[in-house]
C-alpha cells in the first residue's frame, strides 16, 4: 500500500509533493424533521479564527472522533480530499494510525459494476484500492469479521453517485438475511454490498469515513453521520510550499513565485490545491507577467492549450528544410575556395565549374524537395488540426453530458470512437481506470523506483510500461476499464465550450442554461458545483479574445462572430431583465463571479459588452449586502471586491453583513478597506483579530476605518464563543477609538449574557441601549432577570433602555 498510495496528479509523488493542509471540525444544525435537507444549508459556518481553533492535524483526525463511527470529509472539487485520503492510507501503512488493523478504500465508480458476482470478501480484498495481494484471504477475512471495530472503511467519489439515494433505502428482508448469513457468497452487486456497509448490515461497528462535496448527494448522509470534517485548503504559506516543491530548478521556482505574486487573483485561486496545480502548469510555460491568466476561464483555456500542444510533435521537425539551406552555402564556399586555389590550371578550373554547376543543380533539387516536403507537412498539419478540432468538439459535447448527469464517469453504454478515445487519453483529458486489482506478478515490475501505481489509471501506467519496453496492457480484465474525466475544472470548461461556441446549441437552449432562471422566490434548488462552474465558464468564453479561441472551433470568422454576438446579446438581455432585489445572497455571489469572468473582455469595434455587465451589476447590486450563511472563499472575496469597487466609481456606498460567511481575515481586511463601505458586520473574534493585526502594522488610517465602520447592531451575544477573550481584546481596541468615533447608542437583540457585555460596554460611556426583542418575547427566566437587575445600576452612563 505504501507504494500504491504515492501517485498524485500529474505524475507527482506523494512523499515529495504533499502539502499538509489543516482539517477543521464542523457542526451541523439538526431539526430532526426533514431528512432531505441540503447539507450546505445545515452546516454551521464559523469565523476564520474559530475555524483555526477547531482544526486538527492529520494525525489527530481519528483521535478527534471520540468513539464516533461515521464521519463525513467535506471539500469542494480540487480541495484535496482524495489526496488526503491517500496520505492517511500511507500513514496507516507506516503504523501511524494504530487504531485500525485494516483499512479499505472503496471507490464510488465501482457502482458501474452491476453484475451480482461479488461478495464482501472479494469487495474488500480484491476491489479495494491500494490493497496488496492477499496470500491467505480466508484467514484475513476471518480476522476482519472477528474485530470490525478495528476496521476503517473509506468511501471516496460519493459526489458521483447518481443513485446514491438507493444506497440508504431500507433493503429487502430477504437480501439483508442473505448478506448476514453468508457474506462470502459471490451473489451480490457492488451497490448491495455498499448499502450493507453503510446501513451497518455488514461489518457493524466498523469506522466509516465518507468523502464528498458539501452539495448534492451528500445531503442524504445527514441522518447517518455523527462527525463532520472539512478540508480547509491552502494558506499562502502552503501555496509557496507547493510551488517550491513543484519546481525543482531554483531559477524556475523563483520566477514562478514572482509571477504568482504579481497576479493577485491567480494567487488567490491557489487556495484550491487542484487549481494550484493548474496554475503551476501554466507558470511552467510562462514567459512574462503579461501572459498570466487573469480569470479562471483563461486559466483553464491555457491549460487545455498546453495539453493539446504537448503531443502534436516538436516544432523543430517543421523547419528541417531551413536547416538544409544553412548547410549548402558552406559547401559551395568550400568548393569556390578550392577552385580559386587552382586558377593556374585550366583543367582544374573547368572541373571546378562543372562541380559548382552540379552542386547548384543539386541544391535546387534539394530545395524543391524540401519545399514539397514542407508543403506536405503543412497540409498534414492542417488536416490534423482540423481533425483535432472535430474530436475536441465531440469531447466537449461529452463533457456537457457529464455535467448534466452530475458525473465524471463516461457511461459504459456511451459509444466512444477509437479515434476520440485515443485523442482524449493522449491529451490527458480522460483517464482509463481499471476496477480490477493487479496480480502479484505484475506488481513486482514496479518495485524499486519510478512512479508508483496509479490505482489502475492507464494513462500513467501505459507511459511507464512503454518506457520499460513492456506491454501497455497492464490489467487483468480490460472489460472492467472505465473512462473518467481527469480534471473536474477542465470537464466544466469543455462543457462550457460546447454551450457557448457550438452551433448545435440553439439560442433557446443556451438561454435555458443561463443562471438565475425566473421562478418562485425562495424555491430555487441548490445548483451543483459542476453546473455553476460551467455557467461561469460559458459567460467567460463568450467575452474572451476570439483569436485565442480558434483552436476550439472550425467555423469561418464571420459565422463564429455572428454566433458569439447573438449569445452575448442573449446574456445581456437576460441580466437586464433580472430583479436584483429578489436574488438571494448566494445568487449575488454567483453574479459577481460570472461578471468578473466576462469583465476581461476583448474589445472590438469600440464595444465592451463585458464592461457593460460590470457596470450593470455595480448599479443594481443591493446597498445592504448580506452574505450570512454563504461561504466566501478567497477568490469569491476578490470578485465581490471588484464589484463593490466599480460601484464606488458609480457613487454608490454599501453596508456589508459578513457574519457566518467564513471569510478569512485577509479578505475581511480587503473589503473593510474599501472607501465606499459605510458599515460592516462580521464574526466578533475575526474583527478584533483584524484590529490587532492593523495595530501591529501601524496602519492607523485603516484601523480607524475598521473600528468606526464596525456595526454591533443587531448583535447576537450568544454567538460569541469566548467572553473572557472578547472582553480582554475589547479593552485594548474598542475603548481605543469606539467611544470617540462611533455613536453613543448601541442596539442589542437579546438580554442573554448582558451582564458579561457590561464588562465591554461600561467603559465606553454608552448613553443608550436598545433591545430589539421585547421582554415579553424574550424568555430570560428569573435568573436572567436577576442578573439584568444586578448589572444595570452599575452602568452609570446608561440613561435610556428601550
């Protein structure tokens, strides 16, 4: 297992390139009434400082479970869930996780195996990823059944289970009895065995770790999960570590880091480890900071171009005739010099002239031959380019099918031509993965070096096999191979290419795929991450430089221009017809992301449609902007800042509610520092931490603005996690400027813990406290009333209590 777990994306080795990210413990609101809730609506979103406090190290993940037997590992696409799982498996193989005697990793893609020919024994010992060959399967299986509490079963790929609901439905009594009676019988489907494990019919008492995204299918796991963990992503220090490990050459490393720091948005995208890897791919070929991508659309476009160009052949092969031209004049000069040395001899001069004429004719013949060869190569290249465009178009259509069905796996029943399969595998856009385990004999070939096994991924295995002179077919049963997309971002990008740049998608069909479709307010279903990304890319592509998009289509310039202009007009008409006041907080955030992708438009004939979209957003974005309950990632904060800055140019001012958004302190500083922000609210602990950092930096102007803009109303005192810490920091920072710069009136919406807030408020000489909720609707109990009565007489500056 220690060898098999080493593989990372792009052929990197886990031991050399893994960056240890933090994992935070999450809590969930349980109402106990609705089992079909969406997970992203139920998770409690904490502040940055609280998230740091609740984070655990990799070695502490299973220590923190405290007897809990089912944990959910959350993270969006590219956040590193699978990589973390591989690292945990690697740690276990080195005896770093002593809680378990057995660890099994089950892949959701195995649900494509529908034949009832499996048993629990074969599922664990033959189908589980990274499991070494078992010489005594009967004995090992007996140990597993004897001590299930010493077994860890990890499920990965749960975001791809379209029929996941079936796994949690109660199974038929006969099936349950059959599973419990003879789990060794090879008469079950993978789905039945998965259901048996999840529903505790099989291996009761084992520990389950389920990896998934916080949207979509994960919502059905709530009633069966008692612990929630989340991969937090890269910090700026993690990004620098990853880039440094990616570039082994010191000069390339320094250049890449300099380029990255020069592009703020690109640097923020690296918060996502998967995107950080794509950024490194681009930095590897970057020649200047001007060539850096400024949007997510441009980043994925450049990565796709690199993949397409990688296997087209070296450009040197096309200039062979030119190299011949540079050799021939030297030969002619040598002949001429030799002939000049023999001018005294008539026969020699005649012979030299004859040789020169022959040489000249030979040169012309070679030049003509070289020209013909060059023309043939150019014609061949044009043919190959046209064919590549056609294959790419088919692949983009396939990507859109996958996004619609919420799957990264190409259905087995989907017919894929041999050319398209070879093209996509060679470019690294698709991977061929075997669901069978290797035999011991074939594993021996990989011992001792090189890249490690890739869990049956053919792309890497084929390359290694060819380098060693072996057979590219390395799997026991080829019929168990499946095709899957190599990268979720490129899948969504290519799906967007189909929507935006294909004439097969009519204007009406394209309009139906746009975000924010009209409907009853509050009834909008949560969109899947893949679809949101695809919509974002689709808008970015429509306003991209058309010259750079030539490799993505085979239309004439006129046809392509008219098609793009028509869809641009549809987008503008759709956005202009929106009622921005009816958009939810999540939709406002999506709008900021979409408009940012389109704002770097290529201006043609004086038209700047992308700029018009940004101006439209800046004028209509709500003045009171709340992101309560909406997670704000670092790139999200950047796009919101971009929209608010443009709003400031239009003379607009805003009030921000950033509480329960999970915004990082650096993002809070960026938004609070905008000159057109009147007031803001955020997690108290994060606000005070920001003030402390600003004081250390000596930035008095920004500190004064951050303190004076902070709004306590309406304040829920019960959300403050540590009163002693708040009071201590409040004495240091609130009293520094709040009593001088802010109003002397504070509003509170609860009497809860008012005696504790007395420590904070009393030194600030507030003359009025207004409690939003009345005493009649605010149950404070007799004890609470006594506490209130004891505190109020000591607040000498208080003159009015509503």
